[in-house]
């Protein structure tokens, strides 16, 4: 039976972009230049904060349990909700933009183009450019009625102890896994350095898109997609005890991708019409013409 949530529980944020704006408050500089100390980071939310972001994480941390993730995988990884051509999917994604939001005039396509064009300008391989272009496509989950906290937000492993470096860790007190002996130890159901492919992550657009794309893109691209919201690890190294050596090498690609995602936003929108022929060729090179969601 599908869980029912009130409208406020489903959508505590004014828009899903509020989560990304909060990331820029927490991480105002790229990883290799950020001057904040660990103590400053832990105190960031003692300053005046947007209440909706705090409420978002309260719900996220309460409901993102191991069983919740398993149920979402069963529901969505059949990819039987909708089938459409790639460019129709981009148009579909753009319906997420709230026209009443006075703080942004950029739609999802323009954000994706800003990311991918910054990657292309730096001369990275075309698969890296494509990764920037599609990395947020998993947000279509919102259009299938999913609550915001099950679509965006910092991600973290489920099935083991929640790291204190996760934003608002105190809200995990309401998560039943925190009181379950199977899940509340350092390793939980996992073995030391078992490798991230054996670890279940909190449910959201990262894992959903990874599962959709895993047969089409190079492995570094898949790591970027799957873990680009896994800030407790690629910013804080809080889950090194679960990573194997191969993961550690691959996370270097996640580190390369993160600045383009967070810091490539500019007020002037890209010329989507002029850029479309390039991206049509790029998408056709790697992806099927029709995608299943």
C-alpha cells in the first residue's frame, strides 16, 4: 500500500531549487578552496535559516529508511511509468519550474545547459559534457507524485549508522532505523570496505537516473550521476569505511563534477535553441531515442 502524505509533507520547499540554494550557503566555495573549518560547517544552521529547508530535512531524515528505499526501488526501477523520446522528457522536466517563483527565471533545461557548457568549455570528453546535461533528469520523479524529500536532498547510505556530518543529523532521531539493531551500528548490514555498489543509498533523483543510464555511459559518468548529492562522502569522507579502492578512484570523478554542478550558474541563460543541434548529436551518440521512466 502506497504511503499517503499531506501536501505540506510532500512539498515543504517552495521549489526543489531551494535545496540547491541551501547547498551554496553550506558550500560557498569548491572543495579544494573552501576555507571553512569543520566547526564552522557544523554551526552553519545556527544562523538564520529558511524554515522550509529545515522542515525538508526533518521529513527526509524521518522517512528515508532502508525499507522505504527497497519499496521505492521496486516501484520505480521497473521503468514502466512513462515512455517518451529524450527531448520530450526534457520538456516534461521543464514543467517543474514554478512560474510564481520570483527568484529564478531559469528552467531545468537552462540549468542543465549551464552545467554542461561549463564542462565543454574546459575541454572535457563528450561523455562528461553529456553527464552534465542529463545529471538532474531524475527529478522527473516529482512529476510522478513523489514528495520532494524523496527526489532531492543530500544523499546517504541506509542500512547503517547515519554519519554526524549529514546535514541536520538530529532529525534521524525520528527515523526508526536509528533504533533498529540491524541498521544503527557503524557498518550495519554491510562489511568493511564492501564497495558502494553493495550499499543502498537514500532514494532520490541520483539513484533513479543512475539505474536508468547504467547501460549507456562510461563508469566515471555513472559515479558522477549516482553520487553527486552524496555530500557526506565527497565533502566529508564520512563513509570511507564502506568504500573499496575502486570507489576511491572513481570518486575523483565526482569531485571533478561537483564544481560544475554547484558553481556554473550564471544569470544570463544559455541559448538553448542555438545549442540544441550539438546536444541532439551528443544524445544520439550515447542514448536510445526513447527512454523509459
